[in-house]
């Protein structure tokens, strides 16, 4: 079975079990970064060397501003690929995960999170109170602690 064929099977198996945003992130990475490279290769013939070649191509890619992808995004791309191979190993008897053998690319970057104090938020909210959609969106985000991605799910 080719990687592209397995991706369809993986989609049937996994999509119903994960949150929508998680799935959309995974799907975007697979469709744009992984399938173009592995789609027509047979799952059991993909080697750690093939994965390393793919990683090297990913290192060469730039974002829309011409900057290399972040360490966190590289790690996410690799983890996505590795997860697909792990699924094949766990449920479909693939002998080994070549992505695991190739080793990870990138690392998780920890960024400081900044929060508004209540006084800072109230000052901000007064500036947008005349824009009801924005005002209520920020009210929800601030007072519930909801993340922007969670809000997007509610809106769509």
C-alpha cells in the first residue's frame, strides 16, 4: 500500500477521534508537506534515509516572509509523519517506524506568555466597546480564558 493510500485509511481511523482544530492542523501538514514527498512510495519501503531526505527538504523551505520554519513547526511536521507510521505499526503490522529511526527535526520552543491585568483589559475593552462583535469576542476570550482557536470553532 502506498503512503497516499494509507493516508486515506488513517483519515477514516483517526479523524473521528480528534478535535476539529487538531485534525485541520494535521491535514494541512500532510497535504502540503508530507504527501508531495511520500504519496507514491510504498509504506513498507520507506526508509529512515528517505525520511532524512524529506527532513533536509523541509529545512530548506521558507515561510511567507522568507524565514526558515520555526523549530516548533519542524517538530510538529516530523511528529505528524511519525504518528502516521506509528498508526501503521500499531494497527496494520508495519514492522518499524522509519521516522522514529531517522530522528526528530526541530524542538519545542517555549515562549513567554503575556497576560493583561484586569485593569489593562478594562482599558482595552473601553476602546472597542463601540464595535459589538469585537467587544463580545474579546469579552469571551478574556473572562473565560478561552484561546483564539477555541473561539474560532464556536464562530464557525
